[in-house]
């Protein structure tokens, strides 16, 4: 069995954003040479997420509104964590959106449903963060 890993670095200029990282992940898969196996993709920061969904701007807007209702950024004084930072809401949003995805690899391709894509969700941006891509298989 072969193993491959790579770290993707992202720097989102805004506090929150959703970035389609599917092309970069597909590049990793091609680089790995693995044709059958599993791919793990996870955010390496506790205020960011990796998830799978549709690449549709209305849905992304709905996520933004929904997450802000669940864990509003302000007032920052509502969170105990914010004694040292102002990002408690980002930790909560990450918990809801998840840390990682696992995708089957079949015939050298990500084995997705029709509209599935991999996204990086940033909830406390404006600095460099990384995403791990780990692939195992043959």
C-alpha cells in the first residue's frame, strides 16, 4: 500500500469564507499516483473546517447566515473563551461544520456524488492556515 501527504496553505483575507479546494485536492490525488484507496482531508486549525457540499453561492450565503445565528460573533463578551481572544464563535462554527472529510478513490478519481465538492471553511481568517491531504491506497 502507498501513502501520500501534502499540506495546502490558505490565507483568507476576510474573517469568514468558504473556499472550494477540490482542484487542489485533485492535484494531490494525481501527484500521489494512487488509483484505489481513501483520501482524508482535514483542517489543521481549530477555527477552520473542511466539509463536502454543493458549490452554490446561495447555499454558502445560507450557511453564513445560519452559522451567525447559531454562534454570533458579537457581542464578544458573551463568550468566556473571549477573555484572551475574540474568536469563540469561530470554534463553535468549526464544531458544527466539522474537521475533516474522507473520500473514496476509484479509478484515480475522487468518488463524489453529482454535486459534491470539498470546501475549506474559514471562521477566523486573515492569517495563513493549513489543510492536510492524506491519501492511502494502491
